C-alpha cells in the first residue's frame, strides 16, 4: 500500500512563505531513512537536514513540495480558514502523488475536524487519511516530509535575507530581530512587500502602534 507522509514548515512566521511537502516511502525506504536518523525536522540541526534532504528524495518513491506565498496565507487568515488552506494544499499534493494512504501532521487539537476538511478537498478520491498531532515525531514518512518542507522554507528565507541585505532573524513574531526589521520596513526600508503576512497579528499591532504615534504627533 503506497503510503505518504505530509507536513508543513513555516505556518507561524510573519515573513516568507509556508511550505508543505509530501513523501511516499516504501517499507524498505522508511526503514533505511529511520536508520539514517530521519526524524522531526525541528529536532535536527540545519546542516543535518540539508544532508538528509537529497537522501530522502533519492529513496522516496515520489515526493512533492508546494510553496504557499504570504498573499494566499493572508487571504485565508482574513476568512479564518488557515487550516482549510493547509488542507487544500495537502490535497493538491495527495492528488499528485496518488497514495493509497496518507499520514498528515494535523494543526490544532481537533484532528478529526482537520481530517474531514482534508477529505472534503479530495473530491471523493478514495484515500485513507490518518491525521494526528505530532505525526512528524511518530512516523518516519511525516518526518521525511517535514525535512523537505523545512529545507525548502529555509532556502526561501535565505534568499529573502540576501535580497534585503539584512539579517531579519527567523521571521517568527517572537524574534526581536524580526520585529525590529518589520519596523524598518514600515519606515520605508526596501523589502518585497508581498513576502510579509500583513494580516498577522504582529503586523496589525505594529501598524496600529504607528497610527497611534502619528495621531499623537498630530495632536501635539
């Protein structure tokens, strides 16, 4: 039974895309990758992820990677449908890879709800779906997908840093370097505006702070 694992990287950052990957592994390939140390990408240093990426691609029966740009993410956030967007992209990958079974790392606690959303995006295609929290820790198929997604996301972020000529950190809201950089962008620093998630609470808060500061200056 061809089994695919699916996972994302970059769901939470305020800068750059989210990346979703799917990997089909034979039982033998899954065992080999497990022996090589394939596990949840967050548990591996960047150098090891980069070493494992070509090995995963070589041993996989098939794989697919999708880059989800910030504009598409913002549109989903506006409709409160970020989980639905993730399910939609996962469905695109599943329809391309055509596995008999998929294991997905589900966002949020309600894994049954995410499973229903995902199946609704498959248009009746008969695929067994297993949706679990922390599936990237428990299943090598999902761990392999998480590595492909994370390496691709890191590449995209490195490209953005190079274009900016500025190290804006991880791109996550809690990173002080990221917040400092966003303030610079709002002050006119040249950076591709389409690579920022403007509907994220981080950006909305910064924009509101600037509006209040401008109003205070005006009133003075």
